[in-house]
């Protein structure tokens, strides 16, 4: 039975996987440094939903730029390939808990945090 409100959370990929993670999806464009594919324990890697290299480089995880990053990234998510990836993630989240994984040091100001809002709206 499908759930109505998606259950989506964000975790750093460097944290140990937990039973409660459900489907684990890496949403970074670049593979996290120093992490083997086995240790990552991923369900999948959804590079298509990641911010463009240009946006990621401009942002640089600067907390002062997060509001503008959020706005620009949401605009990128309307592009056909990214919109399709968002719909794919939405479908996964309807089935069971979805854990969006990122290598960033502060997941609260990452694309994964923006995606949680997009997927649970």
C-alpha cells in the first residue's frame, strides 16, 4: 500500500547505514572522497538530480548564499532531466522511507535539504 505523505530524510553518506534508512540514494554529482561503493551501501546514485557544476561551484556551501542557492537549484529542477529524476525520487518515497545521502559536511544547507522540501511539498 502506498503512503500519502512521503517520508524523506537527509544523512551524510559517511555515517553508518541504519536499518531505518529505507531506500538510500546518493544525490551528489561527484562520488564522495575516500568511500568505497560497498561501504556506501546505496540503493542507487541519482546524479541527474544534483545541481549543475556551475551552481555547485558558485555556491561552495557558503551558508550566506544558501537562500539564493535554494532558489537557483529549484529553477534547475524544472529542467526535463532533473524533473524526471525528481519524479523518480518521489515514486521511491511513496513506497518507503527515502534517505537522501550527501557527502557535504553540513547537510542542512545542501541540495539534499532542498530536495526534502521539494519531495514532501
